[in-house]
C-alpha cells in the first residue's frame, strides 16, 4: 500500500471514529436525560470505572480537536444536574469521572 492509499484509509477511519463517537455521545446524553435510574445503574454497572477513567485520561487536546467535537453543543445539552446524576449513579468513582468530563468540555486538560 502506498502513502496515498494509507493516508486515504487513515482519513476514512478517522471519519468513522468521529461518527461512532458522536453517535455514542448523543445516545449517552439521551439516556441520561430520559432514561430511568435503574437502566442507567445497570449500564454504568457494566462499565469498568478504572478503564473508563484511563480512557478519559488518554484523550488529549489533539485527539479531541481531530474529532471535531463541538464542546459548545455538548455543554448546551448537559447541565449540572446531569453531572450530579452521573456522579451519584456511577458510585465511588463518580466524582472523578464527572471532573474529567467537565475538564474535557471546558478544554482544561487534567491528568
């Protein structure tokens, strides 16, 4: 595979990653806004919180920008009550997860 083909393949994969991420973000926000506590606890219970925090920590400014994530739009969809709900439902790591999410949306990189 020559460099042009590799570049094209890389560009396609990045676009797919962006669409998948956008879809997951929107699904998560929709569930947070309209889902029952039981449903959310069940979903959050299936997630390894340490893995989630690790993945959140792996996101750097370049990755965030390369995905063209519209933080302004996300901030308009999520309010402090939503973050409080996530914190409560996520359990012992909830505050740390919310802190990292807020830092990503505010473009303040904490590690």
